């Protein structure tokens, strides 16, 4: 039999145990809450640090990128490649358009532009390649076959033929050589002065290329003719010869030749790129530089691709090289050859034969 005292002690002990359990539960909950709070703070701090690191990297990239302004980005590279492809496509389109015009097709959108440039399409633009110290040759040509003054404009209006001397600038820009040409041009108004071209023997191929570019951009003609300033031209005969080829949109007319490639540096006709012409050291077929003509489509091709067309040591070889890969028709015209100049069947003869 239990006494009242012992029962009271048991009850008290039971109460103490229950209170301790509740206390421990509260402690555990508090610790869990603290742990969760700390974990949240830790994760948040890491995310914040990562964000700061990314921001720092972006700022550093932009800073370095701004310091290297000359670097070409991938996008810029793609744009350059795209421009090159577009240039090639444009050249093909221009050739097709020229063929279409020859067939009689005219775009209604181009009528006004054509009217602005010329009331009717010219037959030819003749560029007489000259240089400093050759005024006697130019005066002889003016007296023999190249009209002057109002007659020069009449030739353009009535026969559709433009004739101009072609010259570059002195390497000492603005010197007495340049001033002499400027004075002559003021009196005669019959020059194409290529301001961006240095007048030098080794620059002759680039000068010829720039003539075609300048001519096709300023005159709307069927043909563009390059002539040396020691050649006399029968304009009527030249016009008649060119007219027989109006049905050929991509045509290259001249006295076609080949010839040996000289690899000796001391030779007059030395070709630095002689090794590119094979073991036989022979040039491909090209028109003699004395006089030759190209159609508008070929002149436009030169203009469009001016930056990628290379030149060799000689201007006639350079011109011929530009058409090798094209569907251009090469016309070996005997009337353009020196051998015909003494037979009376030619359209030109050498000025040197008259002096």
C-alpha cells in the first residue's frame, strides 16, 4: 500500500519529465530555424557573389574589347565575306544586264538614268595613253586624227565616239609636270586626268585599269578602246570595225599574241611573276598593247572587281589576264596588228613611222 507522500513524488517526477521534453522540442525548433536562416543567407551570398563575378567579367571584356578597336569581330568577318560574295553576284548580274540590253531589253527603272547619262548610247570611248614630255606626240595626234574644240564635241554627238588623252599625276604632286598638264588641259579640254594614279612606267598596268574604271563610270558606251600615243587611228574605220561586233556583249578585240616570258631581272621586258606562267615561260593569248577594245560588260567587270584584279609587269598582259576566267569572246582582229599598218588595210599606223 502506497503512502500519499510517495504518490505525490511520482506525480511531480512525471511533470518534470514532460516539461523537459517540451523544452527540448523548442530548442530543436529554434536550432532548425537558425540553421535554415544561416543556409538561406549562405546561398543568397553565393548567388550575389556569382552575380558580381559575372558583372566584373563582362565589364573586363568590354574594357579590353574597347582597347583593341582594330580587331575584327566574327560578325564583321562574316559581313566582309558577304560583301565579297555580293560583289561577285553583282558582276554576274551586270554581265547579264549587258547581254539583255544588247538583245533590246530595257528596264523601265533605268530609262531615266540612261537619259541622264546620255541621250543615246555612245559607240566608243577612246583613251590615248600618254605621259609627261610627250606633248609633241599629242599635238601630232590632234592635227592628224583627233578633233579639237567644238569638233571634238561634234564627233561625240554625230558618231558617238569620245576621244581623250589619259594621264596620271606626278609622284611629287602639284609640281611643274602636273602644272604643265593642267595648263594644256585648260587650253584643249581633252584629258582624262587620273588624280589617284602616279605616272610611272611600272604603274602602267594600274593606269590602264583605272582608265577603264573611269571611262565606264563617266560614259555609257558599247566599247572602250585603249590606244598608245604613238599610234594614228582612222576613226571611221575603227567605228566600222567595232560596229560589226555589237552583237557580242562580252568581247575583247585586238591583235592577239602570246610571247615569251622573261625571267632575267636585267631584261627590258622582265616579268617578276614569270614562274606563274609554267615551265614553257609563255604568256597566254592577249591583245597587243598598241590598240585594243573591250565591250561595256567587260569594262563594268573591271570596275566592279577593281580591288581584287591583280596586275603583271605589262599592261596588255594584265588586261588579258582579267578575262581568262570569263566567258569572253577573244577577237583576233588583223586590222589592229602592226603588220597590217603598211598595207592600207589597217585602221591605224604608228606615229613613229611618220617622224
